[in-house]
């Protein structure tokens, strides 16, 4: 029974890892560069991968305000 439980947990962990990574073809450097080139953006502070399928990019505006945008990794477009 213990072996079955350990095997089941290992399989579940492997499955979760498959969903936790950005998909192939995602061009993070291009996406970040596009955000940085926006006129009012001062700098990108943090980029996280959300397991729902998008990047969460936190950045600071030139006026000091902090902002966040969600970007689709394949299209590079904002996600609502």
C-alpha cells in the first residue's frame, strides 16, 4: 500500500511540473523587451509564470507607480 501511495504521489508531482512550465515557443525576452519599450515604463521589476498559462509581469512606471500585466506567452498580447 505504501509503495502504491508513493508511486501515485510521484506521478501527480510529475504531472504538476508539466503544467508549471511555460510552453515551448514562449519568447520571454521579446515580451519583456516589448513591455520595457512602452513610453511610460521605467523598468520591469519581476516576471512570474502563472500555471493558468500566462506571464505576470510587474513593472514600475516613470512616475513611480507600480503596475502589473498578464501576457499570453505565445501571442505576446495582454490577458484579462
